[in-house]
């Protein structure tokens, strides 16, 4: 899959947790990874469920969807259409100047379009991301299995659980680099999510994301959606 490195009109600035450093990113490849479950049988079951409602199966698993880098935002204020849209917490893998960082984000998606084309449904919505990240010394050693991920919609708990059901970060990034022309360039990649607590998408306006680590470190992000503002 060919990807395109794009230049943002507004650079993204991230604070590195536990330091006084910030990183500023302008040019990067923007990607959303899908079908990143660790259990192949469970992934295939999900593909079969989608096929039953008319969604075409992905040509490869995991699937990497190219995005415009301007969709990735830390502002916390976003616009969407009047369609049913919803988000979900995901780990955010960042490479900048050859170094890796971990953040969190939301693959906010237009669920009406999703029934026709998954890639287009993702490109139809912003990708809210946290403005704080954790420096990753070794991607191979980064293990999120013991972390707890949560999301809330309009104050109600929406997702909660570990990320042990997802492919390891190094596995996701390794496959991304093997299948694309990214090379040594900067990139941001949302890495997959965990199931919804009630199994139903919620069309909310206020979202909270949280990733907690065993050592007590927590990354959070809050964002709001203004519906009907995109035509």
C-alpha cells in the first residue's frame, strides 16, 4: 500500500510526559490500523459479521487506512456531519525524528458510511489525539497488555478493559512499515481498540479517553463533537 506524507497547515505539539520536552510534528504519514486483534479466529468472526451486513472484507489483515494528516487534531473541538458518528480509544504510535512515542486517540468514524466503505467512513471524521505522549525507548519492549483503556461518552462508561487482545505495538508498526513506502519518515498510526461494553455505537457529543499504566502513569484526552457542522 502506498502512503502519502502530508504537510499540515497547523503543526501538532505534544508534551512528553515526565519531562520538560515537547515535540512538534508537521510532516507525517497518517494511518489508522484496522482488524488488529491478536486472535485470528476472532478477527475472522468480526469480518464475517460485517460481510453479513454488506461490508466488503479487507484485502489484508491487519488493514492500514491512509488518512490526511489534517484529520489528526489535539484541539478537543471537532465538527462532524449529521450522520451517526462515534469514537473509541486507541493507542497512538508516533515516530518523529527516528524516535518512538506513545499517545492515545480516537478513530472517530461515520457509522452510516461505514456500511458502504470502511476507509471512507474513517476519512469522513476527525481523529482526536492527546497532546501528551510517552517516550518509548524500545518499541520491541513496549507492552500494553497490563494497561487499562477506558472511554466515556457524555459521562457514561463506554469501553473498559486491557489491550491484551490487540497485536503488540512492535507487530503493528512492523507490518505497517513492511507494507508501505513510509521508510524512515515520521508517522502517526492509531493501533486498534477494545470491544464496546454494550456492543452498540453511541452518538455522543462529549468524549473522554484514558489509558492507565501499572506504574500509575495515565494519559487522558477529552474532546467534543459538534454535529451537523459539516455539510
